[in-house]
C-alpha cells in the first residue's frame, strides 16, 4: 500500500457512514447508494492530491452528492426538483426536527416511537432532493451551514432558506398525517 493510499484511507474512510447516509437519502435505494458512494470514493481518490487545507468531510460529501445527482440524472429521478422561490424560501425558521424520546420500558411508548420514526422518515423521503440533502446534512449528520454550503455548492443563505422550507414541509406533512396516525392507534387499541 502506498503512502498516498494510506493517507487517503485515513482521511476518507471515517466518513464512509456519512457518505452512505447522504447517498441513501438522496437516491432512496440501497444499491444505487452503494454504487454512488463507490464512484464518489474513486473520484475522491483520483483527486485527493488536489485537496489543500480543506476539511475532508465536506469535500468528500460534495463528491458523493455530485455522484448521486449524476445517478439521478441517468435515471431521470430529478422530476421532483423544486425551484427556489425568493419570497417563499427566504423566511428563516429556527424550528427543527425534534429528536425522538428514548423509552425502552413501555411497549406502547416504544411502538409509538417507532411509528413516529417511520412517519418522519417517510416525510423526509417525500421531500425534493434539494430539501432532502440539507435536512440530512444538518439534522442527521450535524454539519454546520458553511460545510453544507460547500457540499451543495450553494451560498449559506440558500442553505438556510432550503432548510427552513424543508422543515416547514416536514411539519406540514407530519401535521397532516397526525390525525390518520391517531385513528390507527385507536383502531389498534380497540382490536
């Protein structure tokens, strides 16, 4: 193994879970996500010597993002792209996705937690890729706005706008689904 290969593996492999997580959420398919991450890591290895003083994580996740969008273009998954609306998307909202409580003792609470998790995941999957990527990078990967901007190749203000819009869409989707989930719980309780 060469010194360059060892340096690359040391720098890039710790970010493999985040890379796969982003690819999985963007592509919504395990195999396509694995292929995109593999392609991204090959690209990153090829251009690793060009990385100068940058943090590896946003650089690498930017390559993963581009590989995912290439895959989506090849498979025409970009039909759910959303145009940026300055008036609608420029209102910053500080509310975010709240973490689900951990309760390991009560089976009903555990079922509710899992059910809520499935609803949140479904709502995230229903978002357009531009919104899905900022939610995944911020809320699931904990990246700062500046790094998300580098990954997505957009200004920080656009990251904030997309994140605000994505959070609003998630709230609306989960609010609309809440009555149906309540009816389902009641039906299960009466069965």
